[in-house]
């Protein structure tokens, strides 16, 4: 699976067991009764599932051991939250949770790195902007800054954008006295098909518990990647109403997932 890499985090991947569905059902019942030995057997019997998931992230430059450990956290969370009464295979439930745990790790531990030359260009542009502003008594344009620095406008713009502090997706941009509209509500969903199936996997059954308008809003937002403004125009209501209905629908989904 991994060239010259048989052992990951002290685990010999060639000797990992594979549990049958019947055995996993037996172990899950024992786990719910507090059987720690059954829990350990269940975890070890599903480590191959973690290995198969982390292959999706092997081009990120991360250590396999780190991804494996994070994937195991997702596996354990899946075990703790799995509902045996649902007619769903454990692997179907666990894969999205393991992937989600790894994505959170990658998001929280990989900062965007800006090259030194790009930073130097940006800081010189800021100094030039301040100098021109003091001389003319007003904010200069990018074109004026580029002219003084004798550099292309595109390079100045790119450098300044690179050093901007990232804005939170939960930054409110509009408030009508009810629910606020956030930055994330204005962003189209550009996910590829590889990611979309995870959403469908988690939502397809729970969606049946929603009303037709709530279903339509969620499908337009999360399956077709439309912004709230686009959804509002298509349905014929305000963006604030779309925002409220969307949040209500998501709350309802959580009750059924």
C-alpha cells in the first residue's frame, strides 16, 4: 500500500485483521455494554478502513503516521457516535467522519506560506502608498503605486493580496434584526464530485424529513453550489429568508443524522 512502509505508528499493516459484518455487529453490542476488549478488537479490525482513507491525502506532503493517527481519532469518534438501530453499514458512517477529522487537521495545521520576495514587494508597496498619500493628501491608486515602483500592476496587486489577513467565513456582512448573513453565505460551492458524494451520503436519508421548500434550498445551496442570493432569486424570496430557512433546515437535519 505504501512503498517500503509496512509499519505505521508501530502497527504492522500487513497483519491487520478484517472483521466480518456479523462480527462487527456482535462487537458493537458488547461495546455498548462497556466491554473494553471488544472496543479494542473493533478498532483494530477497522484500521484498514483508516489506511484506505488516508490514501486520498497522500499527495499533501504530510507524514503518513500523522494522518493515520488523526484518522484513528475519526474512527474512534465514529464508534462512539454510531447508531446501531440505523440500517447503515459502519463503514458508510465512518468514512465521512474519518475524512472530516483529517481535513480539520490539515486546515488547522497548514498555514498559507508567503515567499519572502512577495512579502518584500508588498511592504515596499505599502511604504510607497503611504509616501504618495502624504504628498498628494489622498489615497493613491494601484496604478500610481506601480508607476512609482516601476513594476507591473499585477505584481503589486498579487503581493498586497498575499499578505492580507484571512477573513473568517463567519464574519457577519448583513443583519436585518433576525439571523445575520455571513461571508460563507455569499460563497458558491466549488467542490468537485469527489467531495459531493460525502454530502449526499450524510444527507440523503435525513433530507426525507424536510419540507419541500427546505429540500429545494439545501439542494440548490449544497448540491448545485449556488449562493444564497442566487437561491433567493430562483425561489422568489429574500436572501434573509433563505438564510433563516437554511439554518432551520440544517438544525432539523442534525436531529435525523
